[in-house]
């Protein structure tokens, strides 16, 4: 089958032919219909976040149709439309038992630790194949599996409750989902912080209050818009030291900053004035949970989460096109989301 792989860290992805993956007793073989190109994939290609073993097929935002089921699979059938939970876990360890499977002692991530969706086929455990409602196109279901699911988990991790305020630093694919999901969870106001005018306009269309960080101090602006108070929850979806610090500095008393973006440089914080003095919290959000996906997909099916404008480009399963999309992500110059349609 055709695949596009990371063969060498720091080098462009390459097209390769590899065997169709085998199907274990409890696995399903999925014909890939769409695979999102995530900013994390650019980090993997660059070596900012370790991956392997190489060569490796990236792609952790995947939807498709089941082509084959293992002999011990129950509840999944050939022809089912599915989206893939990108964490392959044992289901038996203490973390899996408590519903925190992102820390599974035997866990692996498709597209990072095992072959992912930049391919014609992918094999995963049947429990990772979540039914995709007919109303949701494959392209939109794919990006929901990372950008939307990660944003949803981050908001839940930040303990967002109805009537609170939110600032979203970085309104790319994750940010557009975060804005809509925060509104669905009852946020009173959502502030969208970015330097890209097109993204800010789209965020405003989703009901957010845009904060242009290209020509002013976004922390001062957020504080001015909140009468000096700051926000209850701030998400950093970029991973730059500057944006992470801004998320912390924008917090109100008892505020919670949730760091999501993959960072290659450390965060330095004045702990007394920015944390202790406000009893503020800084926390990380890792991936998402299988149990969160049904509600997320229902939000999408009902249109509460609208992803139709978030996919700005589709590309074929070809190395040049995919490398071009990853190059744009590295320069923070891409649209919102690019999706591979094999």
C-alpha cells in the first residue's frame, strides 16, 4: 500500500510502498478516508518531539471505513464508518482502569509510536474505532480526533464551569474548536488571541472576542476587556515561551492556565506575582480520553461544534503536498487545517 513516512528526522517525508498491516484477533483494518495534518506532525518531522521506530507513518487524526475485522471483535462490522482514538492502550493497567488511558504503561500513539494515517490502510484495536455518525463528513471527523478532542480535554482539565471567562492563545485548528466548546460548556466570554487577522475574523464569527496580538500587548488587552480582573481559564495552544507566559499573566485570582502546545523552550514564571499572589494554577493537558469522544461527536453532529470552515484545504496522499502543508505549519503561516484525502 502507499504511505508517506518520516524516514529521517529533520528531512522531508517520503512516499513509500509497505505491506497492508496485519489484523490481530481484536483489531480492525480501516481504509483511510481522511487524515488531518496536525502541527504535532511538524514537530515530529523536525525532531522536537521524539518518535519512532523509523521509518514511521505519521497521522493521528484519522477516519475511514472498516474493511476487515479480527475473529474476536464484537460490535464492529465491515463497512462501518469510524474515527480513530489515537491512543492504543492495554485496557488493563491502573491508569486505563481509572479512565486516564493517556498514561497507559503499555500505551502507544498512532502516528508517533506506531504507523498512523498518512496511508491507504491502518490497523488498530477495535476499541479504538469509534462510530462516526453519518452526518459528519470524514474530513471533519478526522480533525475532531485531535484538535477538537485535545481542546475539549484541556477545557475539562481547566475545570471550566458555566459563567466563567476563557482566553484562547492561538486560534488555529485547536483554537477554533476550543472557542466553540467553551461556549457549549457555558463560558460567559471567550477571548481569541492571535496575530493572524484571518483567524481572528473566523474566531469572531464563532462568537469570540478577538484580541490582535500583533500590535498590542494581549495581556493588557484581555485585562482591559475584563475590567482588570483577568480570565478564569487560559489555554495556550501554541507552545512558545511568550504565549505560555501570556496565558499565565492573563489569569484572574484562582485562574487556571492549561498548557497544550508542544514547547521546545522552557516557561519562566514569576511565581510570587503571577501564581502565589493569585493562587493561580498552571497545568499541562496531555492528549484526550476515549470516554470524551462520544459527547464531542454528538456536539459535532448537532452543529454545536461547527468544523465546516476549519478545514481550509485538502491535499492528496503525496509527499510534496504533505511536506508543503507541514512547512507552512512550521512557519505558523498555514490556514486553519489541512486534511489528506487519499
